[in-house]
C-alpha cells in the first residue's frame, strides 16, 4: 500500500579495504515514490543502492523490507523480496531476442521446452501493463541504448519487482533517449513501482524525484522533499559549503597570439570533409554538434587514432605527419577521449602506470621502469590535480569517475603538450569534479595551450569556449565569436534552422 515504508536501513556501514564507503546510514524508502540519491563521485550513493539491491552486503547494520529484517547475500535474494537493480552499463544478452531477455530464467516450460505461445501472451500482458512496447523477436544488440533500457525495465517488472534501483541511468544516453528514460521512470511510478534513482544530474533529480537524499564522504547529510530544494542547495549539501555552479571568468587570447594548431581540408570518407580551422595560443575553441555530426571523429583524426585521413595539420606553422597516436604525442598533441573506460584508461592498472604509459621513455631504463622515480613524479602530479587519494599505486578501477577523469588529465599533462583536445571532459562526473575540471581547462589555456573542446553539454561549450565551431553532417557550417556566442544561435546552426544552414560562414 502506498505511503508505507517499503525498505528501511538502520546503521549501515560498508568498507572496501581501508576505505570507509558508508558510515552509519539510516534511511527509509517510501513505497510508490521516486527517491533520489545524490552526492559527489565517491560519496557512497552507488554503494548504498547496491546494498539495497543485494549486490553488496553491509559490514554492519540492518535492512528491513516491509518491517521484516532481511539479509541479502546476492541480487537473487533481493529479487525474492521484489527488489532489482538496473546498472549504468546495460546487462543484457546481446545475441538473444528481446522476449528471451525479458523472461530469462522465468520462462514457461514443459518437459524443459520453452512454451513460446505462453511467453508471447505474457509479453503482451506485460507491455499493455507498462505501456512499453519493443518488437519481441529482434536481437537486443540491434537496439539503441534507450530501447535496451526499456528491455531492462520490462525484465524487472516481469519478475514482479516492487522496487527498482537505477544507477546513473542517463549517463550514456543522448538528450532524446534521456527524455524516453524520464517517461519510463514516471511510468513505473504510475503503476506503483518504487524507484531509487542514483544520479549526479541535479536538474533531472529535481524534475523527477519526490524525495532526495544527499550523501557526502559516505555519510548521510540530509533527506528532504524535492519541492524544497534547488541545484545550489543540493550542491551546498554535497560539498559542505557553497560552490558556484558557474564557469571561470574567460581570459581572451591576444588577437596576434601565435597560431598553435592549424587544420586545413581535413577529411575522412563517410565521416567528415573540408574541416579547416585554427586555434591560437591560450584559446579554447568549442566544437559543437549533435552525436554523429563528426565532432569526435575530427578529434580522433587530429590525434592519429583513425586511418584514411587526408588534409594538412600544422603545429606552430610547421606541417606535421600524424598517422598514429604515437606521432601525435611526439608532436605535442594530447587527446582526452570520449570514453575513459574504453579509450583512455586501463582499469586494472595502477594510477601511476596509467599516467606514464604514453611516456615510458621518461621513467624507464631499457625494459625496466624506474619505479621510485615513476612514483615520485606521478604522486606530485596527482596531488596537483587533486586526485583523491593521490596514491600512484591505487588501482584505477577502484576510484570514482571524477578521480578517474583527473587521472586521465594527468596522463596527458605528465609531459606538457602544445595542443590539448578534450572530448566530453566531464562525462560521468559529479558537480564538484566538474568545477575542478572547468578550472583545469581554463588554467591550461591561461598557460598558453591551444584547447579544442567537445561537449554534449551546451552550457560547457558556452561557458568555456572563446570561439565555437558548429558541425553538422560532417562539416563545419558556422563559426561563432565573442560577439554572438549564444545557445540559440549555435543550436539553430546545428539543427539547420538558419537560412537552410548549409553554408559555412562567420556570423
């Protein structure tokens, strides 16, 4: 029944090695509501969600469901009580069909043979109940991420789930897919399902949730109705004081500052063509466009990460041949890639080894690493970039997203580059880490680097960039300077809403 507590936590503690992830957490989740958990990366919100879903077992404390004390040794135990989890990474069997994934482990069988007719009937009843429909007989691998999230929701509801923990559900979604996810969450609430919503996107928390709990350093700071909160009030609670959500004040490069990076007629068949631009010393140039516009591919081309590139790249007015990332590093070009997990870091390596990997000649003697020298150099850099803890020997996979991103910056600042390309530099990090990254990018430009910035967050493009290049369908279609740098104009160029938008021009 609604307005009853479905789950209560009492004095929950959890440690991972020497790190105290949760300290004395007591919390009640009301049935039929959307309850958000927010905090910096590393605050303990995902750990708390995983304890509720049986992924982790607390070291001490008690979990109650419907007033009864329970012990979850696995997610299967939690599922018996009607609790499931949808993680940030999709957990489906790609080669199986939608209907096979939805009913995996709970199929109708007779003599160990799946009764397909009964499954089809159950699938129709399920989709009618939830309002979600995806063709049942297509493989999951052919679906976009938002539709795969729908399959996970259908699977959870099919298992008679009463409470679903969603951990950073929109982190990998486009803006359109995010809207679909919002509708899914609201639809779950409408059919009486309780949702624990773990997120670092404060605006979506404020628009979706009924109640919000703020965690900081593993401790519960407050639980309150969302109606009484604002982004600033949540940030203050998360960080222990007021931190501006704004951007550093822009310091524009001198008009006669030397051109550091010059790209002329860069092209890659089927991805982009006729890409020409310059970046001066101390300048941040934003590359704005929709997913698929070619923006990330241009970054990869300059860094030598893809083949089949034509055109000319000049550094300090000298033509350079860049065919591999090794060539780019030697030339003084660094790329912070779109995905730190897939393209940037080796998650089972230490922080120190990740930082020095592109620069082994600086810390190696023949085939051997000078371990003490590597440790000292990387420790200084990690401390400078406020990685917590600044321990070169810590495993990168055990760190929060914000700290992983800072290690990725450290990797490319170990040996100072002339050009720094940042592709989605704040993806998957909390507001505190975002602010630190904004300050860092601002400082790199202030120190004279040429910075190329790609971001799906238009506020980042506007807040950090001195100039913005709008991309659409593999071309730069418009350039915006200080006098006309507005979100409306950039978005109109990206969506071809200005004069057909096909011409390249400077406003």
